[in-house]
C-alpha cells in the first residue's frame, strides 16, 4: 500500500513527460526551421544554373535543380533558394503559404564588407529593395510556366546589370571570404557600378 501509489504516480509522470516529448518532436518535424540571415551563405557554394545559383533549405536540391533545368519551366519545390546576387534571395515556402506570390518569399539582405549579413526586409507582394524596386511587381511578369523566375527572356522588365557585372558581384560576395580573381573587364565594370550606386540609386 505504501509503495504502489508512489510507483503509479511516477509512471504517470513518466508517461506525461514522454508524451510531451513526442508532441514537441512531432511539432518540430512538421515545422521547417525558421529562416534567418544565417540560412543564406556564400553564393558560390550554391549550385550554379546558367547565370544564377540555387540550393534547398529542406535538402531537396535534386528537386530544385530539376525545376531550374526544366526546358519549359517548372514549379520549384518547397525550400528552394534562388539567388542572382548576394543581397537578394527568393525562397519557395510550403504549398499554400502565399497564393499571390506562388509561395515565394522575397528577401533583401544587408551584407557588410567583412561578410556579416542581416535581413533588411522580407515578405511577399510588398517587399521593396533598397533601390525602390518591388520584387514581386517585376517577377510576376515572368510567363506563368516559369514560376516567377525572370532570367533574361521570361518576360520581366530588365535590371540594369550586365552579365559581366553580375559575374563580378558573384565573385566578390563578402560572405565567401577571399574574392575570386576578376578579369580586367569585370574589375572595370564593378568599379563603374560601385561609382554609379553611390552617385544615384538605380531601379534594379
Ligand atoms: C526591375 C525589376 C526587378 C526588381 C525590382 C527585382 N528583380 Fe529580381 N530579377 C529581375 C530580372 C530581370 C532578373 C534576371 C536578370 C538576369 O538574369 O540578368 C532577376 C533575377 C532575380 C533572381 C534570380 C532568378 C531569376 O528570377 O532570374 C532572384 C533570386 C531575384 N531576382 C530576386 C529578387 C528580389 C528578392 C528582389 C527584391 C528584393 C528583386 N529580385 C527585385 C527583375 C527584378
């Protein structure tokens, strides 16, 4: 009579603890990890696709690459990360997250010369970059089969960056540590771009 109630009480406590543990574990499994500035790393460590880079936060790089390489466009799988330049990111969220943006979340990062990055702004239809351009307003012009991915020929308004400038920006992502060597043309273009950016903001 003395020992039984105590035993039963501790078993109940044990069971409750196990159940709570299981519920927490299940919740953690269902909810993908929160997206922070640290979710995005050196652009050149991502997988190159033509002029841009991709990765997948949920481990489905294969699915992301398949979508990016589909000749006639495709819907990117959840977790897909797409970047053309270090400071602007598109992330495909879970299905149903935001119908208007086809579940893409737009991010603009602030990256310091020593490679530290913070999220300057993030969200869906109303994210505006530091040059006053609304990400969604441009990207929504991509023909429907391209899932809001612009490249140079999917129907979006162009950005004022030439392929040489883009390459130079990718090679000098401060998050990568040492920059890759620039060709003479890339170095000249990068200098011109930096001068233009400090002189007058463009609409990219
Ligand atoms: C003026 C229109 C415009 C604005 C504003 C704009 N983009 Fe883009 N974006 C483009 C175009 C056009 C390309 C393709 C350029 C190229 O490949 O040379 C592009 C490329 C990209 C890519 C590479 C994949 C792709 O679509 O080709 C990502 C990722 C991206 N932009 C994210 C953003 C984010 C995030 C913002 C806002 C913070 C933004 N963009 C604002 C037009 C725009």
